[in-house]
C-alpha cells in the first residue's frame, strides 16, 4: 500500500464449507477450521460484521465459494472516513461485498497481539493449499482490530497469485492518507444544509456519507418533510418522520425559501436561533447559492462570497465575463427586446443555428435550437416561459459543434486538488430527425452516413423518442475517450474560468464543448449509440486548428446525484462529502479524500484513444418516457396536478426493482439509480397533461470489458426498462378508467333508485 505503515497484511481465510449441523454424517463437508463453535465477535458493530460473514458464506453471484481478506491497521489513529473501504471498493472489481467495520470518530487501535501473527504463510508448492488463518483464536484476534474486509471468488491455480490480484486491487483503490494521527482526533462539527423538500430515501447516500465523516446535519427547508415531534414538541414521530433515517440528521428547521431579498436574513435568523453552534453552511440548490453565500458571510462562516456565485448562476454574466468582446452571444428579457436586436445590426456575429436558454436554469430546461430568426423568436418565447420562476433573462448564443463534456474540479485556495473530464453524449435534439447541422457544414453534407447531428434520425426501431428534440443528457461516460492533451486543456481552461469568476475553494461541476477536437461522434453500422472516433481526415503530421474550450456553464456545487455516484465508483471521489468538509473547514480530510484511485503501473504508457484502461468504465444513462396522469398520481398522490413540475419518485415506487426481477444480468451492473417526474411544459411543450418519467442509472463494467461493452449494456438496459415503464403506465391508466366506469355505474344505479 502507498501508506504501508497504516495497513497490516491482508489476512485470507479459506472458503466456508458447511459443518456437521449443516450436512448429513456421510457428507464429505467438514467444519471450517477457522470458525470456532462459539465465536465471540469483538467489534462495536456486530450487525455489520455478521452481515459480512453472511455475504462471505453465500459466495459470489454465481454461488462460487469465496475467500475473505481482512484489513488490519499497523498504527493507532482515526479514520478520515469511516466507510471508505466500502465506498472505494464499490463497483466491479476482483473483490466483492466490501464492508467497513469502523465507526465515525472512534479511535483505531491495532490488536494487542503483534500484527506479524497474521502474516500470510507461504503456500505449499506441493499441494497448492490456500494460506489461511490457523484456528479460531487467530480469527478472533484479527477481528479485534480489522477495519474492514472484502470477499473474492476462489479459482483454481496458485493461491499466492490470486492473493496478489486482491492486494493489487486494494492497493490501487485504498492508497490515500485515510488514517489521521492519534493526537489529532476529528473535531465534532455541525453543518447546516439549505435545500428544497426531497425524500431522505432519495438522498440517503449523501447523509450516510456525511455521517461517515462524523459531521452532524441540520436541514433548513420549507415545510416539515423530515421532522419529528422531537423537533417540535419533544416526543413522538412527526408527519415527515423516517424512523430508519432520522438518525442521519440532528435537526430540521422550517423556513420560507422563497428566493427573494429577504431569504438571506431568514437563513441568518434560523442559524442563530439553533441551540447548538453551526460550523458550516451550504446549499446544493442553484436558486439559493447567492443568498446562502451572503448568509455565511454575515455569520462569519466559510464562503467564497456572493459575487462569484452571482456570476456562476447567471450564464449571461458568465459569458460576458469570459469573453467580453464576443459577438456570438447576447441576452434579452422580452420578445420586444429580441425583435429590436434582430432588426438592428447588433446580431451580425450570430450564426445560425443558435441556442436559446434561460440565463438561470437547470437540467437543460428551456433550452431550444433555432435555425433562423423565425424559429429564434419561438425559441425565446419558450425559454422565457420556462424561466419565469427565476427571472426573465434569456441567453442566445451560436451553437458550437464538437464533443460535449462535463469537467469536475476540486479546489483549495486556488490550487487544483482533483480534476476529471467526462464524455457527455449527443442530446436527443442532436440525434433526432432534422437535428443540428455541424458548424460549417452545408445541408447536403447531412446525408453522410453514420455522422451524428447531420439531420439523420437514429433510434432502435423507428419509434419517436419521448424526449426527441430536447437538449437533455442521454449518456455520460467515464473515463473520457478524448485525447489526453484535450482533457488537460479542458481542466486548465475551466480552472481559469472558475478563478476568473472569483472562486478559490470548493467543488465545481462544469459543462463545455471542445472546439476543433480531433474526435467526433460517429454511429457505427448496427449500433444505436454513437461514440467518439478520430476524424477520418485527421493526420498526426498535419497542422490542424488548436482545440479550445467553449464554456456552457459553471455550477458552483457538487454534481447531481447520479453524476456524483459515477465519480465515486470510477475514481473513489465523493463530491458531496468533500463539499461538507469544505463548508466546515476540515482541510486535512478535505485534501486526503480528494485523492483518486492509483493508476496501474502497466498502464502508465497507455496512449490509446480509449484511455483509462486502468479504470472500470462507468456510464450514466438517462431514459425519458411520456406517461399519463394516473401513473403520476399513483406514485405522487399528495401532489396537485398544477403544482407538479419536477419531483423525485420515492424508493418504494421505483420500477428498477421490477427490472431486477426480470433481468438480473442487467440489474447487477446498476450501481445507483433514481427517477423523477417532469412536466413537459418545462421543456416548451403545450400539450396538456404531458409528463416525462425520467430514470437515471449508473451502469458499470470493469476495464477488462471496456467501453464498447458498456454502451451495449446501456442499449440493453433501455430495451428492458422502457417496456416496464410503458406497462406500468398502461396498468395505471386502465385502473383509473375502471374506477371511473365503476363510479359512473354507481351514480347511474343511484339515479335509477331515485326515479323508482
């Protein structure tokens, strides 16, 4: 391990075989020599340890017997993150069922016996016997100090080679300064999070991550969606009680979150009224970023200040800041102003097609394409309609061809601690019939077979997609396939933008395109998802335009739920936890946990365009199907039809569990998922009662399978999941129709009875 002094040897135990009480006397099975009849479990979390043993004894998903490796510390101290073993070993790997045995802020102490007692003995070259702990007492001693454990499938061959694979994987993923010195225990801190109402089951992993670093959470929100009567009167459960999750937050304070001039003071008053000291304040919600920054400044808490957030939340201001002399964009607040601009000479720099989007918006809502002034007027009208809740400013800018990317950054005092580039695949608007022309191409060029965004329609069977024509994300994939020099350029350019806005510390989720990239999206014959490939006219020795970044936006907050989950699986980076540590000023752990997985030495010289072979490949896929009100009302019975614009579906109403039952070979690749219901009116639809059922899933395969297999998995996922959504929608509509018919029959019988 990189931190050799902190870890002892990984102790491996032979696969379990049933004992005499599990099998008839004539059975060839024998009791496991390392499991005593009465095993005293010396751990503060016996439930967790028993859960691990249960996973171990079940073997891998194919029922293959499994070995187990226990992680032993050589030094005393405190864990930077109590669940780092399980978090950083999530996803496909040579190990499975990782489990942490740690508790937040509880000291770690090596076993009273010498760690040398647990070193792996040399395997016999004669019989090839797997090295194991000898006797139950040794296992008990190991469990006294184990910080965690993993399982791994056994296979034929030398045990030592198998253990080397396990140790290399543990070394690659767990090499970070996870152990704090014994004389510097983590100080108890408390963070206040300002956010909109959302089910704690949807956000559970965020609160569990916060608890794993020992930070207490106080929620500031509207309503009483996560309260108990303890918060109000001192006893019992309240209307928003979640008994299985209530321990993850210390308090809930209900305030008016209307984003007006008084929001800052309401936040300040709520924090000051809380009976315990607050060490940090932040929000993951764009609408509150500026107000929260002002409140933090008034309260003397850590903040970048309101001005940087003012730039970041206004795309028009950011465009003016980044490129003040550009003639490729302008902003308007009304159709009257647009008409005046179009009739003047102020728009000579605009080249169609162009994009119209709210200066303040989220989730690509209100983003539309226009190919001429007539379409632009209609697009601006739709953008204005979509942004009524957040002002009425619309940005118009030229559509820029080139691969789209997400760039995620972690900064401290202006220093880049971590940066990553994620490929953002073409949107439905770029893939649908009559889609975008690449900049500089003529309409006749749109017939080039296989090129994306050239007026060709691509889907799985000719059926129009529910989100066709929308600028919503389809897939994002890590690691990026862009050349490494283009990735470096993107990180450096985005870092310059973030600093220019005035930020010096924090977590940032940014979006951009690459101008003059050497790569483009191409749809291969027989494929339904395009992928990046080198331009066919690219020649390494020829002079070509330098790739540059065209900024879309800077989100001065962590990525969304699923994008964050993808980075955790792919690189071990938990953006939410880092934002929490940043807010409370825990800089030692902030920097420690900003370290990604190591790169395998054999891959250091990898120059393939399919970069990142040392990583498992992770894809975030989005499906959006139009559904009807009966299904929406079934899963969101308390939400009025007119009030439903964007709402998360709670866990018990998700449809992914149905997929898991019907297609387990697909579901086992799903690391995380969630579902939202969105009104299509937010995307400009005038159709009444038009709703989108949008599901986002994190799919992952390891590096041995690769990116092509991952894209194929995404196709199979959609092919299996979409019919399940359609089936649920039809069933809900049929049930509602039956109920209406039954009600009408009852009314008719009553009327007949009255007449009689």
